[in-house]
């Protein structure tokens, strides 16, 4: 997605060979115009005969692109909680997710009220590294007896195994920007564009 790649090239900060910081438009401050375009693009890429009935993401950075996707689809958005809220009872689905950036395991939680066996769920997340967050979300949909219609990622680091992990598990994966390398402080996209 051209607009997103331009934003990454102009505002992304390469922190190391493995980590990209995009706090100025995705992870801390949010660009609403870009988020709206992401939602439209995800809906285009996941268009299918069987309509999606829910969008599922994980707090907090997945919420903006997942929200605009849900808005475009005309369905509700559910976000998994990383910490169980005091107001949540035990009527929940959970999955353990190892965090690539925080290097710790979080138990993510979704109320059983919000995903059911009749749901076709489009999963959206901000980054794809090792695929653990997306797999945890998919496990929750499957615990509910629902169907994962696909996994949409804003920024995929294609030099890490996440995409293959998700494909091997049988999911359709669409990423709006695919990064081949962050070496030498350069963002290199899979299609060979160089910063
Ligand atoms: P995975 O579960 O695929 O290993 O990692 C995905 C999660 O880790 C994303 O939800 C995102 O929060 C975080 N993440 C992974 N790599 C990066 C990165 O390079 N930059 C940022 N900002 N977050 C990342």
C-alpha cells in the first residue's frame, strides 16, 4: 500500500536490524486518514462471498486499523485485552501470547459474549514478527467455534517467520507493507524499494 510505505519511509525509525519504531503514526500517535485508507484496503483484500461478521484485534495498537476495517465492513470490532479487567467475569476465552517486543508472555482475554460459533472473523494486527499474537487471536476464534476468514497485518517483517507460521496453520494472510530487511538502518520493502 503506497501511502503506508511512504509514511514508513518518511517517519519510521529503524531501532535495530529487527525492530521498526512507528510511534508517530501507528503505535503512539495515530494518523486517522492513513488508518481509514488501511481499513478500505483490508476490506478490498479480504472481499469474499461469505461476509465477515466481526473484526478481532489485540489492544492497543491494532485497534485503529481494526476499527476502520470494521467501520468499512459495517460490523463490530472486538479487541482482546492483555490484562483481564476487574469488570470481566470468568466467561472468557484466553490464549497465551509471547510478546516479541516485550519478551514476556501475556494471557489475552476475550469475553465469550462477543465471539460465537456463527462468526466469520477477520483478524487485524499492527505488526507481524513471529506470528504469536495473530495465532493467539486465531485460537480464541476457534475456541468459540467461529471461523477465521483471514489475517490482515499493517506491517509485516518478512525476514521473520510469522507469515510462514500463519500460512502453515492454514490462514490467509494479507500485509499492507512487507519489509524485507531493516539492515544498515534502511527500510527495504519486499518489492525492493530502498529508503
Ligand atoms: P508476533 O506476535 O508476530 O511475534 O509480534 C507481533 C506483535 O509484536 C505486534 O502486535 C507488535 O505489537 C509487536 N511488534 C513486533 N515487531 C515489532 C516492531 O518491529 N515494531 C513494533 N513497533 N512492534 C512490533
